[in-house]
């Protein structure tokens, strides 16, 4: 925990140095045609606010870990009784953007919690999924739908798994903890293969076995999760590397074939795109930008379309949550002035309380936004 300004500045300076000395990833499967956005294409320049962005990023990470329980689980806010692994995955992916070893153990604690909680099988007969959890009055973590049969078991099986696999890869790239990967490789593949349980002939995945919609956001996360897992397996020379590259290619091709239109991406299959609907239509179209799917021309087109129809994103006037992820898309579409306005507004509104509906995933997206604005931490993920 950073307790004094002097210690904080020292840690941030160490972070700056470690980022400048870090090597770019160069592992790539020869038969996998990668079309991801290279963050180095984003035209962010060094600026006088660099130190402030780093300081704010560290503050968000510290807040995220006030939500972590002794078990390793990450609740939706400090002291809250709700655990949603999907949002925890996104939050900790944001923390990995700090490119520091300071939080490796805390991230590992969460990964271990997640793997200890995976179902073998779940109530739908699928192994490798994970439930949402509630914390009872005695501090026990109990699957939410068991406490209340009217609640969902989980929001989706495909997106939870995809984002978790991306987090595992990010953790390994940072920690080089090959022992953790080797000790858990069978369970990691169980999580990856849970995605296959809802994959359709089209190559798109349903959100759940009992919820037959193939969502754009979920399938983007599935594609990225497969790809990241393949990259991880490639680094440890696992024989299943090629299979997961092929799965990533399959989902990517299906997204472009079945969800892309000349006006943008469909929010899910068998529907029409309505840009006037912020969620899911307009917001979902930011996911290909954030996760690195479209070509640069589509990236700019999609973001400009959202900004034109929903300019209120800068003032957080579009929904019942902050949707901080849009700022990441804005940077990748080179609309830096809008992102700066968003940052100013959100810091005025949310600090220091971070009151609900702020939650750890919003902080994760904000860390990523700060890291991009600082022009240090460029890679090919979110």
C-alpha cells in the first residue's frame, strides 16, 4: 500500500523505468493471421500530465484491491456481498496495464480462487464455468442462484471464460510464473473448453447454454481469450497451441461474416443495428476497437458514429453506469480531446467516494485509459 507521497512517487518512477526497459512481445504463430490493432499506432505524445496519469492509475489499482477478500475473490465494491467474476477479470486486466510486479501475488490469489471455484459440471452440465457469488452474514461465499433460485447462475459462460483466459496470459507475461501455469494447465484448458459448449455451427458462441443469443461483446471476448490462451501455450511449447489459434481464427471470421454490416456490427445475431440505442448497440461496437479486432478505418468510423449520436458519453449521461471503457476506444480512435474531457469529468464526479455504480471493472478500464494517455504501456490487448 502506498502510504506517503514520497513512496508513491518512488514507485511511479520505478514503474516508468520498468516500462521503458520492457521488451515488446514477438511471439506469433506462423499460420495465424493476426489483424489486431497495434496500440503504437495511437497518436499520443508525451505531455506534462504524464506523472499525474501514472499517479491516478496507481490510485485506481489500490482501490481495486480494497475490494479483494482474503479468499482471493474480488467483490463489486469494498465490503459488498456480491462477487461477479466477469467484472473481476476486467478489473485485474486493467491492473496488469501498470506493468509492475507489485500486484502479481494479489492477481495470482484471484486466479487461484477462480480455478478453485470452477464447476465440474455446473447446473447446465458444463464444466469449466463459474457462478456469481454472494457473501452471507457469516462470510461464506455461496453461489448466488443457490441462495436465491430466481437469480442467474452466471451472466454468460463464454465471456467469463474468454476474459479469464486473457487475464491468465497477462499475468504470465508479467510474472513469468510458469509453475503456476503448469500446475493448473488442465483446469485452464477446462475453462477454455467451456467456451466450446455454446459454440454454434456459425462459429459464434451463445452467451449460455440456456440463453441462445450470440452477442458481439461476448464473441469479441471469446476471440481474444482464445488468442491470448494460444499465445500463452505457444510460450510454454504446449501441443494444443495450434488448436486454440484455430479457434481464435474461427470466431474472428464468424464475427466478420455474420455480425459486420456496412453500418457497423450487429449487437447480436438475428437482429438489426440501431445506433440510437446506446446499449447494447452503440456500446457493443466499441468492443472490436478496445480488443483490437477491426481495421483502422473501421475503428475511426465506429467511434465517430457513437460520438455523433451519443455525445453524452463524455459527461456520463448515457446509462446507469459510467461505461469508462469508451475512453479506451476513444484513444484508439485518436479522439484525445474527448478523452481528456471525460477524464476531467470523471475525476470531478467520482473521487474520492467511487460510489455505486462505480465498481472494480470501471477502475480497470480507467487504469488502461491512463496508461494509454501516458504513452508508455502499449500492447495488443484491451
